[in-house]
C-alpha cells in the first residue's frame, strides 16, 4: 500500500512539472502579442501623420504656385511703373528745356521789354488788364504743368518703391514655403522609413510567435504524452506488485505458475514502454524537422528619387460600386485617401510621388489594368473621378 501511495505521488509530481513550463512560455507569447499590438498602433499613428503631412505639402505647393503668379503680376506692374516714370521724366525734361529756352530768350533779346510793349500797346485799360491776365495765366499754366509732372513722377517713384518691396516680400515668402515643402518631404520620407521598419519588426514578431506557438504545442503534446505514459506505468507496476503479493501467499505449486505469469507480464510491459519511447522520439524528430523548414523571405524594391516620367492617368474611388476600402498593400483608403495605383515593375509600392494636377501621394495600390506607364489616382468620391477622366500627367518620384 505504501508503494502504491508513493507511485501516486510521483505521478502527481510529473503532472505538475508538465504544467509549470507551459505557464512560463505563455508569458513569452503574451509579451510577443503585446509588442505586436504596440507596433501596430504605432504604424497606424504614423500612417495618420503621413496623410496629414501629404495634405500639408500639397497645400504648401499650392501656396507656392499662387505666390509665383503674384510675383509675375507684380513684376509686370513694376516694369510698367518704371516705363511711366521714364516717360514722365522725359516730358519734364522737355518742358524744362522749353522754359529754359524762354528765359534765355528773355535775357538775350529783352523778352521782358516785349512783354511791357504788348501791355503798353493796349487800346484801353480793360485791354491792358486782359493782356496782363493772359500773360500771367500762360506763365502759371506752364509752371503748373511742370509741377504736376513732378508730382506724378514722385507718385510713380513711390509706387515703384512699394512694388519693389512687395516683390522682395513675395520672393522671401516663396523661399520660406519652398523650404517648408522640402521639410515636409523629408518628414514624409522619415515616416515611410519608420513604417518600413515597423513592417520588418512585425514580420519578425509574427515569425517568433509562429515558432513559439509551434514549440508550445509540441512541448504540451510531448508532456501530455509523457504524463499518460508515466500514469500507465504506475498503474501497471501497482497491478504487478499486487498480483505478486497475492501469488506469494499461494501454494507452492501455484507459486511456480505465478512466477511464470509475472515474467510474461513484465516482458509485455517492457515491450510497450519501448514502443512508446520510439513513437515519442519519432514525433519529436518530425516536429523539429517541420519547425526548421519554416522560413520567411523579404524583398525590397528601390526607386530613383527625382526621376520624372510622362504617364497616362485615370481615377478610381472606394466609393464606386463593388470597390474595396483596402489597397493591395492593405491600406484603408478611408483613412489614407491620398493614394495611387501603379505597376510595381515601374514604380515600387511605398514610393512617394508627385502627380501633376493631383499632388503628392503614396503608391499603395495595384490593378489588373494598371500595366506599364499607367497610374490610377484615388479620390474619395465618384464625381472627382469623372472630372479627372483620362489624361497625360507628369509623375515625379520624390522618395
């Protein structure tokens, strides 16, 4: 009876030993799942940042184009003002030359005497007053013309100064916006790098999870099998001991027969144990071979930054009947609408591109009809797709 109790305790200890490692490994698997969840959340946050940055860079490029138009318009105004100033200056110089010639004539030929002669030849006092008034008006009118031209010239010069200041300010604003656009391009590139790093990390975590789950399953199966075998051996040994004890109390003649039967049972138990051991070994070998044959291949495609090409463009939308919300790369178009579909052999997926008339977007999708130099831009509604139609566009690879 004591031997039976000891065997029962041994079985319980073996069973307890099989459970403890499983809990320890479960913590490792839980840690991998937490890491995966954290990286996925980070990737979603980065994707949202990419969309915000794409919107900002497109707005910035739009502002740059608007400033360029203002600069061109202001340049025309500036040139016209300079021409008007030159014309006014020429007119002033001509009138001043006429006045100077008249003054010279007065000094040389006694022009003042002639003026007095004209006045003295008046028929009466009224005629004298009229002639004096006319001469004064002519002199004042000439002076007013010169003063008016001088004032106009000063206004034009003020306008020129203002136009030049405006031109300087617009040029500075353009440079500032272009620098902002470059910074946003760099930010998008860095965010893409982070996304690629996260994708690589997720792939490694997935591989580790798969290996850990396989190992845990194999370990659990082996431990359960070992526990069953240990329990069975304990039962067999207890039965054999009980049988031997009963037979020891039998008659001397029956004792010989009992000994032969016990020997036969022991041989059968040994054969069963050997068969179970071989089966366990084969199962373990098969599991190890299966685990070692699992592998993951990762391939990365690159693109040439700054490359420009002319492509035929169409448009599509997730809002179209039968369309999916998700791209070929798994991106949700509802959260990331600034996307284009490309032929990966021409433009690799994940490439940042600037599509003429559309803006900066990521190559996130493919399509059965998207072959060669064809690009399909995405809109979040069908009317925009219809307005876009089919057109030739210039595509610049930014990163």
